[in-house]
């Protein structure tokens, strides 16, 4: 299985204000200065009272500050004045900014799973999810992060070319499907599966846990 790759830690960055317009698919990270697709990055805005606010859906008004979805990048931006430089003014950065982003991404994943369930695009449970998987209906498999490793591998046995992620514990997955605990979820091919895959990659980077991405070939 392929795990998400590790990134080098930025060395004493000197971020410059972002002068690029917010058009097109690419954005420049305010810390590393690297460009990436906006869907894989994190946007922040400054509220009217000059507080830095995560904009995980990239829809809030105001000039956006874009950062790579990596824990080390967020910590550097929080502690070394990257937001103030990007906005050319004093700002208040919440001390728990990383945790706010992490919890927001986890909430976003549960919301997407709920949408998939209500749209008939997601099923849970070993038997039902396995049927979708074997039949080629699953565009993404979501498994409980705290589920039995042996059981999770047994579920995936003999199946290739499907993305597998484990972003949330089984109790949280269970809430989405009105159960006490869920280990296996199959999500149909389509935009919701793609969005879940992207959000798990962002959460993996912010959490600093490569294990959230077990097989990233969706």
C-alpha cells in the first residue's frame, strides 16, 4: 500500500505578501512559496476585528491567505508572523489555530459522508460495503482509524485500484450511519468520493499522520 509522502520542514521562511490574484486553480503557499492546486491547500481570511479565520470551503469574503495543508507550515505561519506579512498589518492568530483547522476538516468529512449516505452513494457494514467493492461500485473506501487492522485488510483482500482512507474513529463513523460503531464504508464513484479523498489528504497533512491515507490511488 502507498502512504502519503513526507515533506521537508521549511527552513526559516521569509514569506512575502501574496500579490497573485485569486483566479485560476493554483495558489501560492504563504510560507513555502510553492504553488499547488487550491483544492489541496487551506485558505484563511482576516475578520473585521483582525482575527485570522480558517476558510475551509474557500468561500468567505476578503483577501485569501493560502497555506499548504501541513502541520509544520501552519505552525510556522502561526508563530512567525506570516499572516501579518501577508495582510500588511497586525492580526490576532488563535493559539489553537491548528486544532481549529483539524477539527473543521474532520467535521467536513462527516458532513460529506452524511451527504453521500442520504444520496444513496454510501453504505456501511462489512457485507454491504464489500459487495459494492467487489462489484466495482466503490470509488473510495473509508475505514475506521481505530478498527482492527486484520479485519480492515480482510475487507480489502483481492481488490485493487481503489482509494482507501481512515480519517475518523469508528464511533464517529457510526454517528453518520446511526450505528454505535462502523468500520467499513464504501462510497460510490463521483464527486463526493473525490471530495472525501481530498479532505482526508488535507486532514492527514494537518494532523501530521500519514496513516490516514492507506492507499491513495482513487
